[in-house]
C-alpha cells in the first residue's frame, strides 16, 4: 500500500454521504498517507431551474467559508468555493471554472503542506491539472457515468464527454470500475486498468451473526420484507416496477433505507406497503439488511446501467441475502446468483424465486463466498502497486 504520500482527492460526491468508492479508498489510504478530500463545488445557476436548492447552496457556501475540516489524523475535508455557472454549458466558462477551482484547491493544499501530491480525481469536470499542484502523478478513478447525474436538466453530454476525454488522456493512470467504462477509457489512455469496486465483507457479514439484532424500525413490519439500501434519485430508481410489485403483492413489505435527493413520486409514498426510514450510519446497515428477505437494486436508465457497477450488490451477498436487480451488464457474470430483470413481470417473478432461495443454507453460503473475492483492501493494494511502479 502507498505510504507517506500527500493525496488530493477531488470527489463528485460529498464526504458526508453514503460511502462510495472514493470514501472507501481514501479512508484506507489515509491510514498511511495524508489525504485532502475535496467535495464537489456547487453552482448558483442551478437555482434558476430548482429554486428549492437555495438552502443547500447557502449551506455549501458556509462550508466553504468555514474552511478545512480535519476528520482524523491524516484526513482533511475541504469544500471549494461555489460557482456561478454549472459545468457543461460553455467551453470558456468551463475553463474558467476549472482554473478557479484548481487555484482554490492548490492554495488550500499548500497551506496544509501537501507538497508534491498525488492528485486522485473522481470528478471528471472539476479540474484538469497541468502542474498547478506541483503534482508527482495524476490518477483518474472513473467509477460511474458522472455525466448522467450532471445532465438531469440539460443536454450537455457531448461537452462533458470532451472534458472527460481530456482528463483521461492527461492522467498518468486511469482506473475503471466497470467493463464498459474500461473499454472507453482504454481507447483514450493505454494505461487504463479494470478494477471493480469492493465490499467491506467483515462489516456486512455481521448480518449473519446471532449477535446482530434486526433494526428496531423493522420490528412489527409484516414479512416478507423486500429491501433497498442506498441513495435514491428518481432518475435512476425504477419506481414503476416497485409500484407494480407492491400493488400485485400487497402482503409484501417494501423498505427503503437511505437518503433521497428528491421526494419519490406520490404513487410510491402513498402506498401502504412501502416505507422510507431515512439514511443510517454505515455500521448500522447490517442490522437492517438482516431483516430483509430479499435485497433490491431497482435501477433504470440505459446510459446509467451500462456504466454501473453497484457496490451494494456484493454488500447484500456478503450479508447472505438473495439479490434481485435490473439488468445491469456489470452483474451479468453473476447472473447465477443475482437475479436480473428486464421487465416488471420478470422483476416480480425474480422476487418470488429469491424468497425461496434465501431460505436455502446452500444458497446463503454461495452468496457469502461470491462476495469474498471483492474487498476494498485488494483494490487499494492493486492501485497502490500500479501507482508505485509509475513513481519509480
């Protein structure tokens, strides 16, 4: 594993969020290195189409004014200054934004003593470093089709693709979490490596332990419980499938654990057998998954799905639970364990079959064994070896 390095991580997801690849990687790297975790900058221009965001923008502005927050001995979190205009509208504006954010991060890093850092980028639009940090290496860790989230209101995909391509070509090394992303980045940078996300097996295997008790909120909820854990956005959640399943099987209880960026449709929130119980700390998730009979990944969106490599799939399996998902190409190699769905009717049939599978000890054992081959420690070690070889 890398040691005694200064790492500047530029993330597209805030630090105070459900831990994804950037949190998992940096938390482990911070054991032996200093890490400056940079939250994604927000833009005031988004208020034009979503005025309700003004409280969030005000909060983010105060976070920037507050300055760097040290969360442990080696980990610092920095919220950069807000932008006037979101990325992707105009080429010149994008260049100004990148220069502005790069300068702000560089000044903060210098003040903290982050000399000759490794710049580890997850946010493909925030910066495109050209020596401003006196960096020894630039790594682009491509873990999702980020443009899918940024293009919710505007058709900016071509512009975003150009920005991401420039970053991939400029990077010294590129990591990709899905085969689809790997194929794209490999054409742009020959030093691209396919490294799927990992799972905290030790944490999620607690769901099988007698010492792990089912979360109190699940007590009294009629079984079977069909559950989902994770962040929710209406653009990526197939609420239509959930509605159809809930209506056709009113004795099933659907439980959603995690935050949502916007309220789910009223036809979902008014359904009597569907409940939302909010975000929970990572260490508490096994107690919720323990109470599930089947775990869901009900995603939608062709562009999103083809680049998606959902971490939660192996977290569910590590918990010993059957998984029903949309047809996600990255999960196709595990279709003998994860039931993939192409339609609402197939989705319902898969849940019915998964309810039976989850009662078989032999299947539970197969779930757990499948998850053991994907750990964050292995991913950190592989990335470290690749980076160390470049530094030499």
